């Protein structure tokens, strides 16, 4: 491709992106989006890079995507960063990811944009499984952003949807035994309130990259009526146009909630 052809293609791409963004802002915006950030390792392998570098690129992409979410008007984002099954990966990769979480959480908490945009950071999952340095970084990020109230970022680390439901059942059973809750009062709203995301609305849209079409134990209860969109690109290569197409696809669907 010549430089002239490339410049023309870039110009056309930016024009289409701008047009699509304007159209999307006129429609119904999903208030809560769940994101399965998949494809970091495959992206690295295709470029003959270490998988660790793929995760580094994935972190950069998340920062970019959060800017897109803010620009569109999304209020809550829940990202699937590390599942309970991911502990089965190689020791070197897991240790690197833990260091990446520590660095990313502290960096985000100290970033002036986090506070300018009113972003609150929360981490959900079986946090007791994480190294102490990661738990300390979580406490730091959550405390430093706890007063922010215009945008919520939930980061799912050591997370599993089934485990979350089991945890909720245990808490409900404990409260029944202790007389804080009556069995006949337990309903769907009760169960929802005991989940890690109990104080926020369920996701309107679940978005996954890498071409895989499954939810991999992510927000199982909460996604009962979510719309799903699967993008056939690796997470680090996600373009803004791919993201905007997911939002447009959501807007074109009619959510009936079983009715």
C-alpha cells in the first residue's frame, strides 16, 4: 500500500468512526458493560513474542477502552482480568500477572484522569486467593477512589461466576441461621444483593474479544438478560470501530426480558 493510499484509507476510517460515534450517542447507551478481555496470549504468539508482553499490551488496551466507554456515556464497566482457572497457568505467567495487577491498580489510583473523570475502582472475586501485595494494591486503589461516583470500574480477579453464586448461598445460609433473614423472604433480588456486584445494575451488554463465543464462567447470574457481542479480534488489537459496532449492535436489538 502506497503512503497516499494509506492516508486515504486512514481518513475514510476516521470519518466513518466519527459518524458512527455521533449516531450511537443519539441512541440508548448500555449503562453497564461486561468485558471478557480475551486473546492476549494468542496475539503474542502470532507475533512471536513472550505471552507476558501480550498481557502488557492488553493493559494498554484497557486504558484506551475505558476512554471510549467514558466518551460514549457508559457508567459501569466490569472487566474479566483473571479467572480462578487462570491459577493453573505456568508459575512465571501467574507471578507476572500478579505484579501487573499491583502496578496497574496503583497506577490507576494515582492517575489524575481517574479522579477528573470520577472513576471508582473496585475489585471482585475470591480475593483471599491472591498474594498479599495484590490485596494491598486493591485496598489502596479502592480507598483512594471510593469517593468517586461518576464511573465504576469493576475488575474481576480470581473470579469465577459459579464460585460467586456459591459464596452468596453461604452468606444467605449464614444470615438465615443467625436470624437475620427468613427463608420465605429469599427471592431473586435477595440473591442478587449477596453477589459481588449486588449494589449495581446487571450488565446490559457482555462483550468478548478473540472470536470465542462463550462466557467462560463470567457474571453467570447477572448476565441472564444481557445482550452478547463477540468480536473476532484479539483484545490488544481491538479498534475503536470494533467497540462502536458492538454498541450499535446492542442498540439495534429489542430487549424483551422474557416478555
